């Protein structure tokens, strides 16, 4: 039985945002440029609306400019593309984020491909995905970046460790695997078709849940002492009829087995916006060059 450490992403993100605020102030004093982040929200998905509001508030708190564009759910694809092109051409905008998921009549890849890769603070453009894959400077997706920061803070060097990423999305699983490879981990990407998923997970020194299935990863899938990063944010209704948020990992079962684990909420989630702000400052710096 080990004592399981809690990885406090909320506190880490707060410290990071305070540091960024100082860096933004220095950058603006030296260059006269205020980094600007434009966020595009199409439709009224309530969870997305909450994220967008939080992004706007934290952007302003960090000393950056926030531009919010809310479009109705029935907006035509060409109008979304026209807005993205206008933001590409706007010198006050250094970062562009189009909130996903988009309504089903809009081709997500077409929208992402239209964003100027130099303003793609989500790191979703194929140019940034490709640059990450071949080891060039890139804007890196925020959630995976936040995961690696927490891992390095918890473990120090990640070199040589076995990392198992459960989930193969373009937003989290695939870029996270690339980042872990860059840290010299031995990386496995597992998914719904993986044979003996519990056995694969039990090999992991670093186990990442990024599938979006509530508490799918059980306590006895975790190698004793492993570091567990839970990217899942799943809303479930408990036996008492109340809604609560749970991750992809059965958190209570992991206690006494995992060496360290991120809670949900308060683990990876807060890191995503902090990394978005960091990417916006990076994009502004590259532009001023
Ligand atoms: N929807 C859920 N997570 C994200 C994210 O990191 N970026 C964008 N653009 N949309 C999301």
C-alpha cells in the first residue's frame, strides 16, 4: 500500500498564470504590443459557453486582449471561414481558437485548416501537428502540454519511463504521445480496440486516461506507484440523483495504488487555459520576432 499523492493542477495553473502575467507585462513594455486572443464559439453548447467565458476572463487577468465572437448554431460554414480569415488578417490578434465541437453541418478540418498556423494556439492545424511530429518548434495542443508539465513537476525526468496513453484523439491522445516521446518515454497508445487493455495499462509507469468514459480505468489496472493523469471530464448522475464530474479513472480505487494522481476537477482542466495563455504569448513573441 502506497500513499497516493494528489497532483494539484489548480495550484500549478495559478502559479503559471501569475508568472505569465509578469512576462506579458515585460513583453508589452518592451514592444508596445498587447498579445491578443480571439475565441470563436458557434452555437450555444452550455459546457463550451462556460469554457469560453473562463478563457476570456483569464486572458484579461493575464494582461492580454480578449476578443470573443459568438455565432448562432445555424451559421453557414463560409461565414465561419470568413471570420477566421478576417482574424488571420487582424494584427491585434496573435492567437485564434475555434471552440470545438462545431455544429455537425460545419467541416471541422476545413475550419482548422483555414487558421493561420502561426496563430493556431490550439495546435490543431496539420502544420503544427506535423511540426510537433518531426521535432520542430510548434504551437502544441494545450491539454497535452499541461499534462506533460504536471508529469515533469511530479517526476522530474521522464526519460526511459513506460507511458501508456488510453485514447487516440487528435486533441489529446496523439499529440500527448508525441510530447512523451520527445521526453524519451517508451510510449504506447491504447484505445477501444486494444487487446487486454487492463494488462497494457498495468505496464505503465505513467498512465493517461483520455477516452472520455467515466471511471473506465479501474484501480487494479494501475501498476503500484504509477503516476496517473486523468484527462476525462464526464458528467454523471449519482445514485442520489445529483450530477457530479468524474474522470476516466476510478479515483477512489486508485488510492493506495497509484503513486500520484490528478483529481477531477482541479487536475488537468485548469492547466489547459494556462497553456493556452502561454501559447498566445509565444505566438505574439514569434510575430514580433
Ligand atoms: N473543446 C474541448 N477542448 C478544447 C480545446 O482544447 N480547444 C478547443 N478549441 N475546443 C475544445
